[in-house]
């Protein structure tokens, strides 16, 4: 059975992404190209991500929330089939070299990005 395996990341909106990235680098000593990467212990390719998006981004649409949750999954196709059988609307799907994605809204209108990782963690 397909399942959610963990938190893939938390994405949130800010006015100035460069300022935010600089603050995290200088204040906490963390950062990366796609945001802040937290590698999994003992799993060289597994990671979670904290990533700031521009306040004007429409990537979280149709949700009106200032954040989006990314959940890691082990079998995107299987989970989508389970969700559709439960009447959950799949907002979209996309395949990239680093992962396969689908999007849904939870019962409170928060956008959830489902992500099946492909390839290694970013450096």
C-alpha cells in the first residue's frame, strides 16, 4: 500500500527571499540552492527542505495560505489512486528529474505537495 513516509519540506512566503536566505546563512549557518536542506541521518540521498518563496508566488494556489506542506511518499501513483477513491481532487501532477509530484488541498484549504524523490539530495 502506498503511504506518506515523512516530511519533505515546508515552503512559506516572504517579501525578500534573498534577505531571508542571507539571514539563515549568517545567523544559523544553514542554507542551500533550493532553501535549507536537512539530510537524513544514515540515508545519503534523503532530505527535508525549508524553502522561502516570494510573497507574490502563485505556487501555493489555489490555497490562500502563506505556506505549503511537502510530504514524501513511497509510491505516488498508488497514493493518488487511494486519494481519488476517497474523493480527493488531484490538482495536478508533474515529473522532474529529481522527483514526481502531485498536489491536493487538505480539509482546511492548505496545499499539500506529494513528492516521490528521484535522484540524490542536492549538495
